[in-house]
């Protein structure tokens, strides 16, 4: 289908990141260091609202949905959400990003319901460091969940780690061992500045170039990008089943390959993770009859998408932390 979500720079958006909640049970040091703080009683998008939203996006040409948060699996209706999205014509991929705390118990049912792609955050393979970074001593059970997921008919498993100076930035070898025999993509994300983490950012940000240099000098080579792939750069090695991925939002031209738009858990349409604010479309999700107006509104709003973020100027927009909009 023709993608009607194309911006003035010719960038196409086949991919929506939908946040299901901003609540999280973990307290990652770079995201929610004091844990989730409940400021008001929010009502998150219902299944019916999600169905109306994704149906409109699918008719505009979107075929990939990533469920994220906060921690998306905290939602009691998470399985029904997957099933609902799976039933929408045109959606070919349903991905999720999770901290993995329910992986071992639930991954089988998620995959049976229609989940096709899975990202799990694993900031360290050292149990003590994992505990201190996330507030949870759960590395072992998360790794067991990942093992289980590998036996299921899931298309792609990626692990995410935020690259942190002198914390995990010297632990690449541990991940290399994991990638030797596992067909997993290990993605390092350069730490991004958000409204809440300025001091932390100053202390722990390290450019992803250090990792790239390590990979290139150890026999890893950059893989040619597939058409429509996002901003991540992938590295492969003949002796390894797995691959490394590097997401470097501070790299020049990072935004040129932007292929994603976001919707927050309360129905705000975000053109960029680091924009000033989102645009509420929730009032247009109440009935199937509003679909035409919803589609028109989404296309009009896309016209406001800027060429790039302004992180280089220390401007992270209105995002206090990534859990709030959906990372
Ligand atoms: N709770 C889920 C998880 O942690 O996978 C999903 C939401 S989380 C906000 C999505 C991703 O954003 C995670 O991989 C997390 O490591 C990453 N993230 C959060 N804050 C970040 C920051 N300041 N810079 C870079 N990545 C960040
Ligand atoms: Fe929770 Fe994910 Fe943020 Fe960690 S990164 S605090 S798991 S939302």
C-alpha cells in the first residue's frame, strides 16, 4: 500500500511506537532513578481506542507497531492488545520493548497472540551491575526468558543496552560471548539527554564512536542498510551468529533516516521523541465513524515534523524521561 505518511523531506513513516502506559516497576538510573512517581490518575488508551488508532494508521500505510512504555507488560490487558492489533488489516509486524520481568512466564502466550519482534533491555550481563542499574536483581530470570523466546517462532530478538561511560562501556566482551552462538542482535543506545537527567548525562554520556572503533578493530563489519530500516547501524562478524547494533542519536544525519512516529499512552501524537509536546488525538478515537477525520488530522500534523532534533544544543524538548512518551 502507498504510504500516505510521508513528510516534506520525503521521509516515510511505516512504523508507530505506541506507549501503553508510563508506569514502570523498574528504576533504571538513566530513566526513572527514583522509580515511577504517580502524579495524577491517568486513564491509558483503552483497547477500543487503540483499535481505532491503529486501524487509521494502517490505512495510511503503517505496517509495523512497537508496543512500549513505561513497562508495557504491566497492563493486565496486554495480551488482548496484541490480539486486537494482530486482527487489523495491513499490520505485518507487532514488536515490543520490555524490561523482561514477565518474559519467562508470558512470552509463549504473547507470541501465540501475534507478537513477531521482541526487544529486551539488558544493560549489563553482570548480575550485580544489572541490579544496581535497574533496581532489580533479576538478570538470571530475564536471561532464562530470552532463552525460551529463542525457541519460539519469533522473527527477531534484540537486546538493548544504554551505553554508559565506565559503567558498561568496557563490557563489550561479555556481549560478544553471548552473540557467538545466539542469533540475537545486541543494540547499544547512546545515552540521550532528557529533561530529568542532565547531571547523569554529563557524567555518563559516551559517544557511540568508542564502540564502533572497538567493533571495527575486532573483525566486525558494517552491514549494508536494508531499505526502510531505521537509524541503527548493524555490525556482523563471520564467527558470530549474532550481531551488534549501534544507535547514535548524536551522530550527524541521524534524523535523515527517521521512520517512526509515536503515540503516548494517553493519545498524544508525537512527531519526535524530543519535540516540545505531542498533539492530542484522543477525541478522534472514540468511534469508528471518526476515522476519516482522524486520518486527515494525522497527515496534517505530520506536516509539522522538523528536520531534526536539537539534542546537540542541549535541547531535549519537553520529554522529562523516555518512560513518559515511550522510548
Ligand atoms: N520499559 C521498557 C524497557 O526498558 O525496555 C520499555 C520502555 S524504555 C523507555 C525503552 C528503551 O529506552 C529502553 O531500551 C531503555 O533502555 C531506553 N532508554 C530509556 N532512557 C534512555 C535514555 N535517556 N537514553 C537512551 N536510552 C534510554
Ligand atoms: Fe522502566 Fe524501561 Fe525506563 Fe527502565 S528504561 S525505568 S525499564 S521504562
